C-alpha cells in the first residue's frame, strides 16, 4: 500500500490523481491533501477519502472546511508551513500539483524527506532548477515528471534502476498542440478574449495553464523544465507543433531512430505511470485507435506570433534568476489578461520588458529566488499601470 500526499487536490491534475487512487484502493491510500481555496470540492474529497490531514491556503478556508466535514477523523490545517509538513510526513509519494511559484517549498520538503515526488508543478524547476535538482541528487529520490510531454520523454529514454539516462540520445523532441490560436494571424490575435484563450482544443485544464498554452509560454516553461530534468540545453530540445496531441513527445537517437510515446490525451496515463513506475497499471483510458486518428501533422512553431517560447530559451541562457523573473512576470501578465487589464499579445510584451529590466543574480539559495520573484512581480505591476493602461 502506497501512501499518497496530494498537493493541489482540486485542480485538473488533482482530480485525475484521485481517479487513479479510487480505482486502486488496494494499492493507494490518500493520507494527506492540500488546496488553496476550493472548500466545497475539498469537502467532497475529505468525505470520500477521509485523509488524516487536510490543508487549506487560509484560516477562513480551513474553518469553513472543518465545519463542512464535522465528525470526520481528518485534522484540518492551513498555511504554507502545514503544506510543507504534510509533504514530509507519513507518506510514500508526493503529488506536487500546486500551480505556480507557491508549489516550490512544499515540493522541496517532500524531496528532502526522501519521498517519491510526482512533479506536476513546472515552476519549481523553472525558478530554482539547479537547487532543485541538487536536492534530488543529494537525497537520492525518484523524481517522476507528470506533465504529459516530460512523462513521455521519460518513457522514451533509456531506463535504469534509478531512473533514465541520455545514453546515445541526439535530441529531445518536445511536442506542442499549438493551442487555440495556432491558425490565427497576428492581427486576429490582437483581439482574442480570455474565454477564447481558455478553450484548449485537446486538453481540459485550468485558466492559468490554458492561457499559457495559448501563448506557448507553457511550452517555454516546459523547455526549461526539460533542460533541468534531462540534463540538456535548449539547443538539444526541438519544439514540434503537433495539433492532434497524440504523440506526447519523442526522443531522437544517434543512429537515426526516433522513439515516440503515443496515447489519447488523458492525464491519468502519466499520473498512473509516475505512481507505479517501473510497473504499469490499467487506467480506464480508451486505447488509441490509429485507424480513427488516421493522420498526424507536424509543424515548426512561429516565434514571431508566439515570442514567449524564444523568451524562455533566452532566460535559460541568461541563467541565475532570469527564469524566476520570467515566470513571475508571466503569472502577473496572465492574471491581468484574465481580468481584462492586458491584451493577449501584451502578455509576451510584458514578459520581455520585465526580463530585460530585471537585475539577474546568481542563485546560491532559495532566498535569492524568492527575492527575484517578488521584485519581478512588483515591476510587472508597475509596468501594467504605467505603460499598458
């Protein structure tokens, strides 16, 4: 029986993780769970799974949850310290699915406690990649990427008892759906709405990640993440737009072979793989019907219409806090776009201005990262007020 700590229970990754746990009650037990503010959904989870500990983002949310769950054996808590505590407590695996920069500390707490970490929070690697991977090596933990693309790459790389290697690898081919605006002209993109940006053609996701997918910032962050996970550089990663989202990524080898991981777009596949590796289990996902798929298409990304992808590569090569600055700017920009304060194209413009005006520092500890994050958010807000209003 594997004991699971689920950080970010009410998002799309959390829901799919709970589906896998519910499907295999003899293999997995949900012992702790965390969410920010979705009290009613958390109450449903607590009633169904009765975890030992449940953590909310605020005291008010905690109190409301406790009221809805009166009589349950669950201990109700709140705040970042409690989130770090459950990640290092009595569990075997930590599903790190808290979106954004807020997921960094609890994810690191799980690593330092020696847990298997199922990483669905890309910002942890984007903002503090070197420190993060050093902790993974130091504590000899199994780090399983849950993003469909990185999980696919993991499946396509040579396997070893401790994970994967890059033996004889030529390139990593990172696929992208292209998002809802793949066929839009630059002029058409000037007037797109948040509702349009959140209508992903293949995946069901939250608002933030849907907008990131539409702007290709999601793929930029995944490019950075892939570099840290697999010890490569952006020059070793080729982004391939593949609108069907059937091939989730590929690995090209020195002998000319290309190995691809394919499947219907359902997050239960990479989640179950991460939870059971090196074994596999049935997920209930419908098998891929190649005759129904019939055709697969591939194209190069347009960096003129989607400059966020280029910005991510530039941030990687700048190093230090550059990636944290870019990530912070993007979180502010997306929030402003969803509120109607920025246009869709302004997201990349704001990201570029923050990156260009930030003081890039060497990352020696987490405090440097947190300082860069805070300063970049302030700068982004100032730019919105002064230059984008």
